[in-house]
């Protein structure tokens, strides 16, 4: 299965697994225009393929309040691993209380 197929499967699975969750495709790179001008796009080097949030209802101390938990999903073809920059990004998301997933398919999203 190609990485783009995994990414598409993950995007379709997310609303079923986490109702109300939203994800956005995050492409990262540099575009070069005629004349040599370069423009960086995407969040940052190493940021995940899918970025979004999951709505979470808070406990009794904030009764009924819903907050958005940050969500980062790095989609990888079978046998592929995140780069060191991608791993650092995922670790930073986890340390801050977000949910960071390396997905080789829909099952990894469900297991998270």
C-alpha cells in the first residue's frame, strides 16, 4: 500500500473513530518560482502529514466543557519509519498533551 493510500484511509477513518474530530493535510516543503524566489510552506520541518484536533469533554472540575486535544498523524508506508525530525515533532506533541500517531493504516488510528 502506498503512503497516499494510507493517508486517505486515515482521513476517512478519523470521523468514524472520533466523532467531531477534524484533520487537515499538512504538506511541507519549498516552492521555487520563476526568477528563483523560494517560499517555504507547511507548519515546520518534521511536522506530521495530518494535523487537527479531537474534542474532549473535561472532568467534573470543568463540568461540560469541551476542549480540543491537538492531533498529529504521521502516515507511513509499510516498513517505513518517521525521520528524526518527524519523531521530534511527534514527541513534542505528546509532551504537550496532544495525541501523536504513526499510522501504517486505519488500524493504527483505531488502536490509538
